C-alpha cells in the first residue's frame, strides 16, 4: 500500500477563488471539473497518487482548527509561501524546520482552511 491516504476533500466558499489560490501556491494547475449538480477543483495526479479536490457543498465549511493537511512544495517552499498572501491567503507560521522531516509553513487558504506547505 504505497499511499495510505488516497484522497482529501477540501471545503471552499468560492470555488474559482480557491482554484486560483491553490494553483498559485502549489505551482501546478488545479483543474475545474463540472459534474452533474456540482463543480470541483481537482489537484494534479488525481489518477496516479494521493490527491485532493476543492468543493462547495451545503452544510460544509472551511476550518482553521481541524485536520492539518500537508501539501508537497518540495523544492519550491519559499515560492509557495510567497504566493499565499497575493492570492487571498494568510501566513500563520512562516517557514520553519520540523526536525528530520524538513520544513513547513502553516497558512490559511483563500477560504479559511488551515494547511501546511511542506518541503524536505
């Protein structure tokens, strides 16, 4: 079992804004997919590895206090952090070491979700 976590749904308030935010921060296009009754923003590698999507649904809301999702920003963590605020997010904890596990920054996305940006 190469990836124990296979998918993550990230709730958003404004799908297009969230797609712009995540595309800028991760440095890869998050693609909008229209489905019957809803649209989602799908992260890269959705067909080959652990991935995620952005979605808007009644009764679901972004959270700054729940689960902390780590996004792979290996080799471009500084650029990812620099893209946060110009794209509607907020840096909560700037880049800092996390022992033998590399570095991370903790940010609020454009929707109010707390996420970690990670690099080895």
